[in-house]
């Protein structure tokens, strides 16, 4: 039988890993994009996004808990970046 604590730990670890991959993907995508893409999408500059996303990845590595305030803020930032840059058809 599964213990409740171990199931919760497994879910927390899976959530942490998925959210880290999302943030790392956003950083990689940001690095690969040309600065003109950010102007076309009418969003923050490439440097601003790299700073925000880089800090969110660093915070995730330091505080591994997925539901911490910094990790949630970083996840929201990564999702906003992905929605604006990957979701736009500029």
C-alpha cells in the first residue's frame, strides 16, 4: 500500500520537475530568439526577459519547493513569456 506522505512527496517532486522544465524551456527559447521578435510582440526587451526568467530558474534551484512564493511567481513569468512570444503570430 502507498503511504499518504510518500504519494504526496512523489506528486510534489513531479510538479517541481515539470515546473522547472517549463522555466528552463522558456530561458532556452528566450536565448534563441532575435531581439526584433520582442519588438514585434510588443513586450519587454530580450534582456529584461532573460533577467526575469534567469532569476526564476535560479530561485527554483535554490528553493526546490514548487508552491513557494518565488517559484510560483517564476512559473507565472515563464508562462506569460511563453504565451506572449510563442503564442503570438506577430
